[in-house]
């Protein structure tokens, strides 16, 4: 699916980010809406944390939802504003770990919060999830997805510009060896810093389950994927659940994406 973008706007945005915008809407239409299970979102308050180009929110806006998007990156936020200028999306820059940065933007509790492939980049996950809990109304839903700590590409090394940097499980090397290897193959300094930082902030399936339960969330649904739903858009691959999900250690290693649907208790 390609969303029609005026040529004068498309010229200001990279092809990669335009593709991300298309993927975000595709993900909502072809997977997430059914996964969350709401038959009607008209009038509901939906917040996406790390909304990037806000294509997912565009999908929910077209369904009648009241949509807000929180984004930290200057580039991704500016893209979202350019791409959604004619839509009534509430877009703002803020940090989920700093309530003072969004208090004036979110004055009502949310029905649904989405944080898709973002939590693995946040250093203080307990603080972030506590803040998300506070933003939800009682009975509200939270959707989280991320690549678990020990899976093939949890270190996001697929973003390395050099093919030898894209090897699966490469991020499991000790930091000294990992950084040395990346330097040896000519990976740029800023990309090495990003990959090392991503390695530091990863989280396992075991850790996220315990953290969410400790905060007070109810886990309503969990699915563990060997080939993630988004890969159907990116690579034309079929969705395949992790066949080893019943074995904790192998689930951590071969689950390339975990999806969690959570609920804040009604009382």
C-alpha cells in the first residue's frame, strides 16, 4: 500500500522515511487493528509513543479515533508534521521519561497507547512504563512490540551501512570485541555509537514480563514471532510464530519480535 503524498512534500522526505510511513499505515490496517481487537475506535483517544512519521495514527484517524503522537527525534517529528499537515492529528515532541515535557499536551487519559519498537531504546524502562500506566484510563490498553534482547537482530545491526556489520547475533559479542569489529570493517563512528547504545538498552522477554506485572499491568495477549508481521510488508515474507516459544531459552533466542497487549486494571 502506498499513501498518496504530494510531490512537493515527498521531495522533502527521504525514500526510507516515506516507506516507513507506508509501512506504519499498512501495519495498522493489516495487523494491529485486529490484534488489539477493537471493533470500533470512533471517538477513542489513541496515543502512539515514538510515532515517527505517524502513518499508523493516520490509519486510526481515518477510523474516527482522536489521535496523538509523541516523538522525540527532530527529523521524524518534522516528517510527521509534513506528511499529516491536513489531518487533525495531535503531534508533539516529548520524552516519555519526562512528564513535564508532555503534561500540557495530554490533559485526558488515553483509551489505547501504542509503543512499537521503541521500548528497547529507552534506558529507564520502569520509569517509562510507569508514566505510560499513569496516562491510561482504568481499563485502557497498551500495545508493546520489540525485538527481545538475545534474538538475531536485537542490536539493530541490520541498520549498519556495511554488509559485514549486519550479521545475526553479532551484538552478543562483548562490547570491546563488538566495537573493535565494527571499527575494523569501517563502520562510521556515529553508527557504532548508536549500535553500542542499543546493545546497552535491550530487554529480554523474561525481564519485560516481570516489569509489566510489577507495575500493575494485566497481560491480555502475547505472541512471539520468528518472522514478524511487519516483515510481510518489508520483505514479502509470511508471518511465522516462533516454534520454540514454549521453551524459555529458545524463545529468547529465536523470537525476533514479541508483541504484548496489556490492560490497566479497571479498579
